[in-house]
């Protein structure tokens, strides 16, 4: 008798834990809490979306000069029948600029929002949406939840509390950790931009505890790649960023510009003046941070 005749099919095991609801409430909540993702850094960028819509210019045909030609000594009214609107199926592609994250909202968060009341309550007690759509049918809006107590926000060349496109910021000002690239910080700081230093900037972050100014540095693999390519010729920061940018990393962090000079003592001195004028604002801790791309695997966004 073949050996397969002695095998018996095992009953299918359930994918879930049917006795989960019989556990004590304290233990269930602890399980939901442990299932949530840990601290993250959310990279916000200025994204361009292509929206196809019916072109208003294609709804009507412009009148011809013959429509207004005088055909007799008596001035007769022009025949404008040809200038009446005519339907057209032509569509145009609008390029819209808006703010979005380079990564999607964690699956753990989105899944627990739709699992049960307990899991949804646990998520919403900690996580809040970064942005809110201006309309229910907003095609540009991508919902992203974050925990303002542990998650950080990284900005490079966009100020989402000012330039938001079709979505408006809601809880981003509750963030306690803010990371800004040295290029974006220096060029805003040099001109005392209100988007950075006035009431429309950092003063809106009432709970800000840490402010990191990020410098990107070359890894050994990147340095070797540049040396092999240029053969001793000089390559500027912009050229390095373009050369090292990978197809799956369209929002790669740029290297510091040549004239960037960030001094913490000058920042803290200015923050003291901002604090004196705005007593309800807390001065954050300022750190200069270096960051390098991981060499083991390409990523679409910075890893911290």
C-alpha cells in the first residue's frame, strides 16, 4: 500500500484567535497597543499630480471673422450661429501641486481602524490625520495618520502649513519632532521668512520639543561611485544629488549647498527673542543631524 494512503488531511486551522474576546479587557488593549507601529519619520514633499478633466476651452469654437463681415450697405446683424458653444470630448491634463507623504500610512493603523470598536478606539486615541481633504471627492488627498507624541515630520523644500494644495493641515502643528533639511532651513533663515519665523511658521507648533536640521552625507558606496564616474573632476552638491538619485527614489534628499552655514548659537539667540514676544511658545531643542542613505537596500524615502 502506498505511503500516501496512510496520510489523513489535517483540519484547517483558523487564521484568527476565536477566544480573543474572552481575554480580559486590559490584556486586549495591551495587544492592540503593541500591534501599532513604533516611532516613524514622515517625509513630506511637494508632489505633482496629473488630473484629466474636460477642457473649458474645448467647449466652444471661437467665432470666425466671416461671422462679422458686412454683406450689404445695410448693417445686418452678424450670424453668430457658428460661435455658439459646441460640445467636445477633448480633455486636458492639469498638473496640480500638493503636499503628500513619500510613504503610505502603515497597514497596521489602517487595518486596526476597521477591525473592531476596541482597535479603532485605540488607534484614534493616539493617531490623528496629518491633513484633511477640502472635499469628499478630493482626488489628490491621501489620508495619513501619525502619532504626534512619537512620530517626527521631515521637510525639505515644502512648508505644508502654507502650501497645501487641495488638502489643508489639521494636526501637523501638534508634532513634537520636526526635521528640516539644512538647505531649506538656511535659505528661509537667511531672508527671515515668515513661513519659518513668524506666526505662520514655527510659532504655530505649540508642543514642539525637538528641531533637527539635517545634513546629508555620502556613504562609502556613493563616494566610490562618484570617484569612478568623474575621474577626478569636481562634482557639486546638486550634481551629486542628481547623479545618485535612483528611479525608485524621486524624492531623494539633496546634499548641502555650497553656501549653507547653520549656527546653533544664532538660532537659539533668535529663539529667545521669539519666546519673549510669544510667552506661550516653548523653545525646542536644536540639533544638527547627519544622515546617510542605507547602502544595503534602496528606499523611496529617508530611513532614520
